[in-house]
C-alpha cells in the first residue's frame, strides 16, 4: 500500500486484537472473544496492500455478534436477546473506526489518507460480508417453529418452559410479553366471556387458536375469519394478540388476500417471513377472496418473495392468517380445500354503549404477561387435542359456504338429481349461464362449469354419437320421459 507502514508490527501490537478498544463515545460496543478467533486467518491479515487485512481485523473483533445475509442485503447484530436487523449503518461505522485506527499508525500521510478514505471503508465492508464467519443464509433464521423469543427468555412451546437467550437459536424476532407461570388476566377473561355471550367452548377454542399462533407450525392450513357487524370485540381481540406477539406479528394489506386486477408485488410476502400472526382488518363489501393465494400461503409449501431492489428468496410461511371484518368476502369456488381452510369465528354479540369500557385496551395491556401465559397454555391444549372447532364456529362456517355456493343454489332451484337422469353438458351450462347472469354470479367457462359438477359427485357421460354430458342430474323443466333420452345409445 505504501512504504513506511509496518503492517506486521501493527498486527502484532497488543493482545492479538487488530484494533484497540474504542472509547464508549467513539463506537457502538462490541465484544471480542479470543476463544472464537481462528488462527488460520492470521496469514490473510499479513498480506497488506489490499483491503483484506482490514476486513479480517473487523471480523476478528466482531465475528460473534455480526452476520450478513446477502439475499436481504442486511447486517444482523446480536443485542443480547436476538439478532436485530441493523438499519443505521452501524457495521459501516465500526469498519470506519477500524480504518481510522489503522490510518493513525501509517508512516505517511498518503497511506493514512488511503486507509481512511470512504472507498476503503466501503471496500472493507463488502469484503467483510463475504467472510464465512459473517455470511449467513435466509434459512438459518427463526427456523425452529417450536421456540418463541420473549424479553424474559426463549419459550419452548412443546413443554411450556423458558430458558435463557442464546445466539445459536438464530432468532431475529422477539415478542412483547413473556411467560410468567401462575400469572392471571381477569380483565381478559371477563372480556372473552362478554364477547362470546358466555360460550365456554368458544372461549377455549380461541385460547387454542392463540396458542397455535404462537408457534411457527402451519399444519392446520387454516384461515381464521372473525366476523361481526361492529362493537363486538373482534378488533380488540386481534389487536391484543397482535401487540403481545411483537415482532412475530405483521399487518398485511387486505388486497394481499383479495382478488385484484393485477398481481401484487412480491414484497407483500417478503415482509411476512418469520411472522407467526398476520392480521388484516376491514373487509370491503363486494370483494372476493383470492382463493389461489390463500391456498398457496396456508398450504405449507415454500413461497417466493423479495424485498425492494433485492434478489428473490424462498421461505416456508410460519404465519397464520387472522382477518377481521364487517363484510363477508365472496367465495367463487366452493371446494373442499376452501372448506377445510376457512374458520368463520362469529363475533355477533354487540356490546351496548353503556357497557363499553374505553380503558379496556389499556387494562388488557397491563395483563400482557398473563394473557401471553394463557396463550402458552392454549398451545399445549392445541397439541393435545387440535383446534377442535366448537359448534358455533362449525355452524357459522357452514352458513357462510351455503350462502356463497351459487352452483349449489342453482342445482337446488333448477335441477333434479336422479340416478337415471342424463343431460348434455351444453344444456346444463346454458341454463346455468342464464341463471347466474340473472343472479349476478360469476359464470365462467363451460370447462370450469364441468369441472365443478365433478366436485359435486356427478359422473361424466358420453354416448356413441360423441355427445358429452353428466349422469345423475337433469333440468327441472325437462319431462320425466327425458330422464334417459340417450339410454339406447
């Protein structure tokens, strides 16, 4: 790099720490542990003339507490409880101090200026990113679906027990409440009793739902839709859980889950990585669920996403969708996959004005640890018995699907079911098209119509003349003698 700069002497100065400790007011604190130092890197550090030695110096001191994820374009810093995404360029600032302290030992002003230059700082930072002691992949973080990080420690949700924080857990998130065995939440229990109308089974179910949301498991493949027309507690319930889960909770725009004219940007899903509770509120009248998107993100398969101006990465969603609204979005395809996923949770008890507590949210937050502990108990109950929907949820969900089942209504109003009935697909579709247009329902193609009839247990039929149709169904206006008009064929 220049004459007069004794690199070997500089590196050998002091107790095998390339950079002398900074004053507290000079740089963010970081701890160097000699036990973590890999001596095999010494030879790299002695090759001066490039920025590599400075990068190795940085890594020697900060390797325990700093990681870089290329797919996110972010440094993570261990803060004693979690690996926190660093958004103030602190890593660059630390490297600037490394370069500055190297510059003051240079024997010429030219070398000193080069060492302290912004181009050198930037080059060292880019090299440090690639060091195997810093470099990390996206899959390493928040990977254990049975651990949840809290201010008091890490809770193992399989046992309901807590242990100290540990770098090796690779956690980037932390909840806002902690497990306190034996704690209570009387205001929360009174609130639940009020908004459920005293339905103990529904209250236990909500506890299991909360417990399930604490985990990163998605084995239930469920979408929880809290429905009520207003002043019924659903927003208080969702907001309380959202607040307690802290970093594990995320808001999503309703358009993420609704049909739109264009595709949503993949950044919508990028920000949900590692979240366990994704909430959305205020469904609009006349909107439809984006059924393919819901099936994709609740199915347990990997999804592809990216942050703005970053590369795509994939992850397995850990989040549960909890949506609250005053209007029920329409469902276009009433199939088994949607029936299995959607849980409609009724919040139909309107709290009268004189019984509404304006300080309720504040009172509930004062019970944060008690409510969180109640949720951990719900998680253990869910593992023992599953979600086990109460009758009120089953009935509300069935009513929802029945009201949204346009094809089912057409079959009931316009068709007869008889094992000997045979009808041409074109005849059935023509009648369906006329009925659907009059009812303001989506018509779709004849192929889609035929596929939906197959899901209703009807069998395809074809005669010797190549005419295609379905057996077991006929139009009501068709005379009985036309039940088997093509039987001889």
